[in-house]
């Protein structure tokens, strides 16, 4: 029996599966550095494409006897990396993970608000990795500089412009000057946002106002300031980041839900109004995006992250790269005839996450 147990211990078991081979390889290297032998099993193409089934996801295998230790090391790797620093989002890895042509946005200039962290950073890197020059705008210069450096490392221009989107004059000044400096403006991504959990009956007027002014007023200010440079650059694309609960509402997020619903309506109104000027206006609604301030504030803070993740039909939270891919699609010639659309990127959570059928026998 002892021999059988030994064989059991030696048996290789699955520790985790990944979307991309390089993620699995990164984890394998980390484990091997810690003295745990591990192997990656991937499909022959060596790269999983967007939209492919889970059956061919790269898998990381370890010996059964190492399973527990490997699990805790992997958790450590996850917290060391943090969502923002995930391998598939780093500038050098974007193109490997991307299904788009590297020159898709060659010669384009893009403005991303809140472009230094989380989803905004992911979007900025993806736009830059596909040829765009970037204007990064948000309140905190310290948040923008590291992302700008990553973009410059890709050989693209990145202007850093501290701005509070609630200040229409400053927004106007920044958008016009930066567009002049870079020779035009073709893509605008309204990503800057503010949110926190609060009971509506306890939410102060100041709290309501802060969120509505950042999300709804801020999006309007940026769109208004960008209109002329977009039109004068021969047309362009605006992508507004909304959220999955714009259609349903969400408890403890009345301020954010109302503001984002306003952004969706603004998106559609501007699509109708600015189409004749060659300006397309669309929205992307991410579900919960891992590693972001939003995920921390809204779900992780109340200890519900794994429960939320388990309810996503595609089995995981969204990642900045998932949202960035949708933005790139809408902003690029691939979306040339799409305007007024609301593209949900949530792994099916908003349509299938509320309940699940009993498991098949
Ligand atoms: N719960 C309840 N009220 C809150 C709050 C919270 N967690 N955080 C802020 N507020 C209230 C404040 O009390 C204040 O109200 P008052 O004027 O009635 O006192 C009001 O919101 C403004 O707060 P302040 O910190 O001065 O605002 P700000 O303009 O500096 O920041 C926020 C705006 C509140 C949205 C802030 O959380 C922020 O900067 N967020 C950016 C990042 C973010 O939210 N990311 C998640 C995106 S999903």
C-alpha cells in the first residue's frame, strides 16, 4: 500500500488553468524558483485565442504532494502581481495577447481619462500597442507617469495631463492643447469614475454630487471639449465606460447607477447628433474587473469576491485586457459602422449570473 501511496503522491494534478500560455509559464517559473517542479500543458498552437472554449486553456500541473504548497505560492504570486500588473496587461505582452493587427491605430491620437490605473491603464496600453499616441488625463499625475513610461517604452508618445474632469474650463484647455500638440484627436475614452458603497438614505448631498459630477458631468465636459478636434481630424470615435447595472440599478450604488445610466443616454444622444460629423459614440459596460479599485471598493470590501466570481458564467472576473479589447474594436475601423452601441464585457454575469440550473447528471 505504501508503494501505491507513493505513486499517488507523484501523480501530476492540475493546479490552475489560464487564458494565455505566458500566464501559465510565468506561474510555472515562480513555482520552480521556489523549488516546486511544475509543467504547463497547452494546445499545439501555444496560444489561446479570444472566445475559445475552456477545454483548451493552458493548464499548470504539479505533483500531488506539492499541491497545497503550490496553491499558497500561487496565491502569493497573485497578490504580488496585483490586477494592474498582470502579465497580459504589461506593455511587452499586449501584442502577444491581442488578436488585432499591431498597426490598427497607426497615426491615431487617443485621449483616455483615468488612463493611469486599472481599466484605464489597460485601455491606454492596448491603444498604444496598436499604434496610437496617447493623452493620459486624470487628477493624480503620480498615477499617470508610470503608465506614460510604459507607453513611451512602446515607442509611442504619451502626454500626461493632470485634470479633474469636473472642471469644464480645465478640461477644455487640456483637450484642445494636447490635440494641437499631437496634431489632432481621433479617439476619446471616458473612463474616469468615482464610486463607493452607500445606503441611499445615508448618502450625503456631497457624496451624490461628487460621483454624479465625475461620472456624468465629467463625461459631458470631455465630449464637448473633444467635439471640434474630433470633427476637424476627419471624424473619430468616443467610447464611454459605463457599467453592467445601468439597465437594472444596483443596491448601494444609486449615485453611480444613475450617473452611468445618464452616460449611456448621453452616448446614444451624441451618436445621433454627431454621426453626421463622422463621430461615432459607443459605450462599453465592464462587469467587475479584477485587481481594480472598483473591485476592491464594491465587492472585495464586503468579502463577496469569490461568490461574485463563481456566479460569472464564463468562470472568472473581467480583466483590463478584456475591456481594452472591446474598446479597441469599437474605436478602430472594425467598428466603422457602429455607433450608439452598448457592449457588455462581463463574462455573461449580467444575463446569467443570478441563478444557475442544477448540474447535469
Ligand atoms: N461613503 C460615503 N460617503 C463618501 C464616501 C464613502 N465611502 N467617500 C466619500 N464620500 C462623500 C464625502 O463624505 C463627501 O461628502 P460631503 O461633502 O457631504 O462630506 C463627498 O463624498 C465627497 O468626498 P471627497 O472625498 O471630498 O470627494 P473627492 O472629490 O475627493 O472624491 C470620490 C470623489 C468620493 C468619488 C472618491 O471616492 C474618489 O476620488 N474616487 C476615485 C476612485 C474611485 O472611486 N474608483 C472606483 C471607480 S468604480
